C-alpha cells in the first residue's frame, strides 16, 4: 500500500537530514546544553529507519509506533523520550489511515504528549515553541482555510520557523538550558530546531 511506503520514505528523509545537521544541532546544544542533541536525534532516527525497514507488511500506525519505541529505547536525555513517547501516543490517530482529519488529530495528540511529559508551555524555550504554532497552523489551514494537507504542511513549516526564531531572544525555563537562566538568552533552542527539520522533511516527502 502507498501509506506505509510514505512513512518509511519520511523516516528516511528525516534520518538523512538529521545526519546532515548533526554537528549544527550539537553546536546549538553546546551553547545552552550538553552538546549532544545532534548526536542524540541522529542516532535515534538512524535506528528508527533500520527498524521500519525491517518491518514488513506493517500499517502506517504500526510503523509510527515502531519509530516512537525505537526513539525511546535508543535515545537518552530529554528529546528522545519526548519525541519517541509522542510518536507512540499519536500513532493511534492513524489507525484509519492517513487523511487530512487523521493528520490533524495526529499533530494535536503529538503536541499534547510533549506538553504532558515535559510540562513546558510556549515561551519556555523548547521544542514546544516550534511544535505549537506548527500544529495550530496545520489545523486551521485544513479546517478553516480548506487548504490541502500539502499546502497546510507548508504553512506549518513556516510557523515552526518563526517559532524557532522566537526561541532565540527568550530565557529557558525548562530542560537543561534553564540551568543557565538569563545566560540562555540569545541562543536558539536545539530541540525547536530539530522539530523544524523534521517538519521540513515530512513536507518534502508529501510533495
Ligand atoms: P538533553 O537536554 O537531556 O541533553 P537533548 O539535548 O537531546 O537532551 O534535547 C534538548 C532539547 O530537548 C531542548 O533543546 C528542548 O527543545 C527539549 N526539551 C528539554 N526539556 C524539555 C521539556 N521539559 N519539554 C519540552 N522540550 C524539552
Ligand atoms: Mg543535550
Ligand atoms: Mg544529554
């Protein structure tokens, strides 16, 4: 079927992109964290790609569940469990397949899980700052503006990009960067940045 193929293709693009951006993400994390974010997400998505490539005959839901479980088991630190747990939780929304409606529900469930687990609101200088405007923009673009999922994804990517820029001037209040207090100001959040890269690759796969 087409849908599982699209999931594997998206995971492959994400894994390749995060491999390319590994040093950049780690450099961002060296300024306000412990210099491992690029290594973490690169290792996680590389393992996730291997896992989904080994899974024959799986549904979209099963593949996304596998991605989540692999991220949780392969990646320590904050981002692995946040990304992984959210993929696992949101995968259930794809039980009926990939549609405009189910992908809106997926985005909302994903964001809800990140917020539940991490306890970060918008403005805490985390991945939530990129994810929240992306999910809200995607939902509005589909439900109110009647855009296609592809056009809505493009808008979501733009919103995530503004979210990443928003992390630069603010002070971190969650995660490792919060230990720096005001010294975190002026640095871009690595997790918000990897969220943007993941969304860009999902958009590119859908194109
Ligand atoms: P660690 O900080 O444990 O080394 P990573 O470097 O892989 O983990 O990930 C850091 C990123 O995780 C941050 O840039 C931030 O975006 C995200 N993050 C950290 N804590 C939280 C949280 N409580 N809620 C949401 N995102 C968080
Ligand atoms: Mg780190
Ligand atoms: Mg770490």
